[in-house]
C-alpha cells in the first residue's frame, strides 16, 4: 500500500498527487494507493509522525517499510516505487 500525505495548500503536494495519479494505473495490479490531507486527517498524520509534506509511506503487511519526503517529480516517484515494489 502507498499512502501519500499532502496538503491542498502546498504546491509540492499538488505536484506529488499528480505524479502519483499518473503512476497509479501502472502499479494498480500490485499495490493500492491512498491519499491523506494532513489538515483533514490530523490523527493519521500524527500517528505516522508526518511533519512535512508531501510524504509517501510504503506499507507491507500493514507496517511502514519505506518513506520519502519532499517535492518529487514523476521520475523520482517512479524510481522510489520501482525500488520498493516487486512486479513479479
């Protein structure tokens, strides 16, 4: 599972959401994608110690196994997903 923490008020978050939307179809067969706006879901952001956005958490078996924080291009996000998600 991929969880993107973002904020509608943050330009980097909007760019990350767009990049993730473009990659979602490519990885839909092996992974689920979710988004959380930290201003609306404060408890979830607090649970995962999200202090900066955008932040992506990658979960395996319900536990976070990798994360990346900060504005990222489509190619950077794709490289992150490719590194951590097996496409077997």
